[in-house]
C-alpha cells in the first residue's frame, strides 16, 4: 500500500440537481468488478477551503462554473477500491452549474488530471441511487440533501 492511501483524504463533492436527478460520476472498481456512482468533485488541497475546492474541481474536470454553493453536510467514508483500503472525509455542497449545456445532455465527459483519465458524468434519478440494485457512495449523502 502506498503512503498516500494510509492517511485520511479530504474531499469536496458537488450535489447538482436536474429536477429529480443528481449529477454523478460513473466508475468501475476492478477489484470488485462493480460499477458504482458518486458525486463529482475531488481532493481539497492544503490551505484550500472545501467550498473553493469543489468549485475548482468542477472547473478543472468539466470546464463549468458553480453558483449558489452551500454546504449540505460532512461525511466519512472508509472503503476498498481495487483491493486497497481508503479513508476519506467528504464535504458535500449543493450547487448549480452556471452553463446550460450540462443540463441539456444526459451524460458528458470530463477529465481527471490526477489519474490522467476521462471521467463520465451522468444524470441519475435519485430513486435509482437509493435502489439496492445501484451502488452509490455514499447513501447517507442522499439523506442530507434538501428536498
């Protein structure tokens, strides 16, 4: 296990709505051979506020600007990805995207520079994310979102 996985990682995530849907990123855990979804966002850099980090991450990964950013909650996630254990503290922010084009598409791609990989963002009904047939990290985030 590398040293970077042996500490708690601070993460800022954005909860963006389109009617009864949330914008989520779609990923695959090769160790579990499982598709999963989570809110878009990324790591908080040293000296950076979490609210600034979520805005930066959406700009870097998707080229969009966030507005009406408000903190929804703080969560903790201990998990395994590709057989390696991880530990994150999440700051979740509800927000909207200034640009219209993300709302006009059912899915779109972005780019995650940290892993040098394209990422896919999709709009998923909240009811689907709550379903036991869908793996969404982490379900407790849904409970903290405003109706």
